[in-house]
C-alpha cells in the first residue's frame, strides 16, 4: 500500500507491506530507480546507508535482476552513522554492510567511504567531513541549493524504538548541531557509546531520504513521528527528518505501522 501525504509541507510517502519479502522488493526497486536516475543525471550515485536491521532488508539487491542491472561502478557509498570501533568489530556498521552487501556486489572499493577507525570519535567525525568535502568539490556528491550542505542522492535510515535515526538520539545535543556536517557522540544511550553521525542539516539536504522500519517494537515511534499527535508528545529525532526540497519515503511492515492513526492511512 503506497500513500502520499499531499497536504503535508514535507513530500512524504508511506509504503506499508504485509510481507517482508514485498518490502524488500519494493525497497530494491526504489533504490534501483534512484540509482538509475542519478547516474543518468550526474554520472554517479551517492548513497549513505545506516547500520542495524536495514542491511538485512537490502538483501534483494544481491538477487536478479538488481545484481545485474545496477550500475555498481557508479555507486559512492557513505555511512549516515558509524560506531567508532575497528572495522572488523561486530558493532561496526561498515562490517555489517561489507559482509551483508558490499563484498557481494561489484562496488569499486575506493568508492566505499568508511570512517577512520584509528582515531577518537571527534577526529573521526572531522576526518569524515573532510572526505565528504573533497567529494563535494569534485561533484561526486552534489551540493544543496538551499544550504551549504552536501546533497546525497539517497540516505537510507533505520529507526530505533526510542525514535533515533543515524546516531541522533532523543534529547541529545547532537540534534541541535547546525554548523558541521558530521558530528560525534561519546555517550550514546545505545552501545557502543562512541559514534559519528550525519547532522540533521545534512540528512535534510538529501534528494531522497528513506526511513525503513520493521517490527512492533518501533510502532510507537512510527506513530509519534507520522501521526498528528499534538504538542503533548515528545518530538523524537525521526520527526525532525524533513527534507528541505527532497522526498521522504517510509518503508514499513504491518507491525511497524500497527499504531498509525487511520487518518494517516487514508491520505
Ligand atoms: O545503532 C543504530 O541503530 C539504528 C537502528 O538499528 P536497528 O537495528 O534497530 O534497525 C541504526 O539505523 C543505526 O545505523 C545504528 O547505528
């Protein structure tokens, strides 16, 4: 079921699937379409991914026809957030994506932009921003017309039950960061504590943002983010994902969508 929120200032679409396999297929189609359009328009595709359950939901990209039709050589891969651990550590978002996706498709290894894992979280955030700045200069990553931020072709976000996206956690000062593109946290409420993360201005400058959510543990966060809950409820981080000119698509399974108000479903 695909629903567009035409009245909302944010260009938002809800894609709700009963079967996980259908969600995976729809997500793969969506990524393939944006990849094709970006390669046609700019010659490259810049995609920032997250960690967690998202990676397992990208599995269709490894299957026909996607593994054959995708122009993998044009992909430039980034992380919307990363845990500051060694690349072979079980908590590494890079390792998760490498093992689950990137090592199985012909993405060019020099196009895979992982963080420097041998420095502090603060330095890793600075380094990562520097890497992105170089690629903005060469237009591998576009630049936003409305901010001085990079404009990724696509940012894929997961969602925590507390409403966090990337490593932007509820009530954390990183949510207020407006100056830098990549910031760091050393006190993440979810282990491991040290992380780097895209800031909200960067996420909201992307051409396309997808929030991919499955499972009933996240249904309350989905409700708080999408339904018109009024001022008595907390504004959780995912609700601050409001692309300025880009398009926001939610991929939900029935469980994650189970607490949505009917009024959100009939728009
Ligand atoms: O810690 C993180 O959590 C979120 C959500 O993960 P999930 O396993 O509940 O889907 C993830 O999107 C983020 O990249 C990761 O660092």
